[in-house]
């Protein structure tokens, strides 16, 4: 079985308050985008995990795909499998690639071995693997709140644009970004902004803390706006930045940005 776990971008990200459990209360709109890893799951003589493509730093622990397999085995018997993950979504880039891989492992195993778990049940499993993981069980366009695990599916807005997604290759520590951000709960819900298609007013609260550490990220955002994007923002806690352009507009980026392009093409949400 071959699956294509997508990346996501954040259309606004509000950090509302620090919670008593140490996490932050957030609100964000997440949208799946057409940039993919490749995940192959095959019945095998014994469990095997292979990762190719973009190198993932070894942090001395199992990959999230392996953790997803182990998690399901707490509930059902699953024969040995070979999992081959080809990474094409950069790591630590605010695009949710690792979370998507984990959730698609759950989806793939559920289908391959006819385990019978519902999407709601898979979302509960995914939440045990990471805050962003539940989003990728259904994908599309969703409002996320709580730690990011409380999801509300939003209707398709039929908003057709061109998307330019760039990544400068720097790694942003999410923990450090959170430690330097100033929560603010006195704002309208992001859902109102997105349903009204007033994207230009959306704010990613991480930008204020990340831009000071990595000026190149702010520079990319500014240049995307300067070259015609009607909305540009950092995704998640960084380091990727995206710009949305009118559908019929030619995206003419300066040469110094071309080396950072991950995706450029039509996008609908």
C-alpha cells in the first residue's frame, strides 16, 4: 500500500493563554496542501522501518510511524510490516510532516488489515502521538483549538489561489518559540476571518518571537508581499513561509528566493 501524507499550512495562529498543564491554548486554521511525503506499508517477515529522502536528525527515539504501529498493537493484532517512508516535507519546518506520516500510518494499517476503526477512533489514537496528528486523519480545512487537538471541520470555501511555499532551511525550536511568545486572548475567532475570506487580517503569533531569531524568515515574508502576495505568513512555529496570490497572477519571485521554493502552484480551500 502506498500513501501520500500531505503537509499543512496555518491560516493564522493565535496563542491565547498558558494553561495549567504547561501547554498553551491556541486557535488556528489548518489547511492540507499538495506537498507530500511517500509512505509505503507492506506485509513483511518481520517489522522493518526504512527512511529515505530528506535526512531526519537522529534523536535516539523511534519514528512516529513506528510509534503509530506500536500504538495500534496495544488494541489489535497486526502482522509484521515493512514501513518505507520517503521524506519530501522538510523537518522542523512548521508543515506537520511528521504528524502527517504518523496519522497516515494509522489510516494505512486500518485499511490494509481491515481493523474497523472509525475516523473518530483514529483521531483519538492520533492525539496520543502529537497535537497536530488528529488533523491529518481527515485533512481538508479545519479549525483547531485546545493544544491543537480539538478539531472542527470547516466547509470548503471554494477559495482558489496560487500558493508559493518557501523554506530557508533553518530549524526553529517550537519550545523556544513558545517560551518567547506573548499570549493574547482578546481577539475575534479565526473562523470569522476565514469564512469572510479576510485573510489579510490574520496573524501568526509565533512570528513576533521567531523573526528576531531568524531574520531570513521575516525577509522571505516581506518579499512575498512585495512581489504580489495578498497574504503571506509563517506556517506554524516556522521556518516555512507561504504566500497566496491571485489565481491568474504570474508569480515572479526574485532570484534569491527561488532556491527556497518547496511548492508553487494552484491551491483551493
